[in-house]
């Protein structure tokens, strides 16, 4: 091998390392938002399954359905969990309404959007 080939190999290795470092840094910076999104989706799917069986749901019932739900990424030790179900229920309800998964049924109750 010539000195030029060795230098090229070192430069390419350094570029690959820099790319991997930047990708990992970006992933770690957006991990909180990603975990929050995953938790909303996971709780939303639990609420949707509940609605398919029962028809309607109140915020109090929604809080009991999502209590203790956790979300994590397979490559990280960090987890997002529902700490305060009543507070999280307001955020979940807003998310499901804006995504048009549910609609208001009665006073304080929601049903699947058709």
C-alpha cells in the first residue's frame, strides 16, 4: 500500500466517525420529543381499543386506561411514563381530537370518529 492510500483510508474513517457522531448527537437531542410522541401514540391506541369495545369514554375512564403506560426506544435506557394520568389525559384528549380519531359524544364523553 502506498502512503496516499493509507492517508485516504484515515480520512474516510474520520469522515465516517464524524457522520456517526453527528447522527447520534441529533438522536439524543430529539429523544425527549420522540419518547413523548411514542407515549401519546401508545396511549392513544389503548384508548382506541377501549372505545371499540365500549363505545364511549370519559376523561376519568381514560385516565384509568392509560395509568402506568410506558414507552421506550430499544437502544436507550430512557423511558417515558404516565406519571399523572389526569394531567396527561387532557393532553391525550387534545391529541386524539386534533388527529380526528375521536369526537365529542355527550357532556364530557368521547367516541370514535366515523
